[in-house]
């Protein structure tokens, strides 16, 4: 059974462009490795520039595989240079009944 996740990436100073490029390649790389489903991810921008992504892992096992795969680990290292992962409740929009974001 698939696992839907929502993740928020807050860009580090001066790293907005790098984060945007990484986000464009995130799903294709995971899909090539058969770690995510065919469900097209939703990618959005919060008011503060944080990128919010919703995507679906194939399974819990796929998530565990990702944490061991060299190509995924390399990609995640690039993310660590470009952004900080933040909890959704740190986004201003999360306080709204209907949290709305700008399409990416």
C-alpha cells in the first residue's frame, strides 16, 4: 500500500534556485528507482518561499530502501545543502482551515 507524504523544504539563504532545480528532479529520480507510485506529485510554494511537496511512496519498504540507496542519499545530501526540512506547522498557511499555496 502506498504512503502519501507531505514535506516542507525551507531554502537556505541564496539557495532558492538550487532548491527549485532539485525539486524538479526529485520525483523523476525516485520514480526511475521504482520507489514512488505513478501519482504525479503536487509541488507548491508557501508565502515565505518554502517549497511544499506531496508525493506517494510505493510502500513503507520503499521508504526504507530509499534510506540505503546511494543515488537517493546523494540527492538528499544536495537537499541538505540547499534547504532545511521543517515541520508543516511552521508554515503560516498551516494555521488556516484551508491552507492555500502558490503552484510551483
